[in-house]
């Protein structure tokens, strides 16, 4: 179970112009990382930051209504209460012209930049290929852990 944090900071806006909420330390690190990437000519877009337990439940309800089974949904979405996004330190990253949350992100200059520089900003990929959590490879999902 991943608890929701007591404090979140508005970390800017995501690619859909929705407010992006993160824990304060993660929000500051994300801004610094985005600026450093921009200085290298790389655009990092936020796709998703903090998500509440209720929001995650809504994802399940929408997919169930579309006829997916719980097992199918669990292949790509954590159960409500168990997503790293509830903690306010996980960030899904995209780049212009790329669909969100697709494996093809790994072939972008944005991913290449992250692979080299994200660690210096305190971000690590949570679900690399063959991760022990049994979660599909998610090159777009990074977590601030410092
Ligand atoms: Zn994610």
C-alpha cells in the first residue's frame, strides 16, 4: 500500500495542461531536470505525477466499463492503493510527438538524455526490462528517490 503524502507542490503543468502535483523535493528536482534537458535541446514533458487512490480507482472503473478484465488491467495499471504515483515521487515523462506511456519512448532523444542524466537529478527508472516486480517495461516511468 502506497500512502498519499501530506504535502504536495504544484510542479507546473503536464502535456494536457493539467496541474502537475509532486512532493516538494520531487517537484524541485523535476524542474531542475527539465531545465537542464532544455539547455541540451531536449524537451521533457510531464505525462503524469501524483495520482490519488480515487483517481486510480477511476482508471479501473473506466476500463472495466469498456469490457477489460481485472487481470488485463493489472498488466498495465497498479491496483488502486498500490501505484507508485500515489506517493508523489513518481513521474511519467514524455516528449513532443510521442504517444504517452509507450515503449517507443525508449528510442527518443529524451530517453537517451534521461538514461545519462536523470540519476544526477535523483530520478531512477522504476521498471526496467526484467524488473523483479513483474511489471511491464516502463521506460517513461521515473521515481525521485533521494
Ligand atoms: Zn507511471
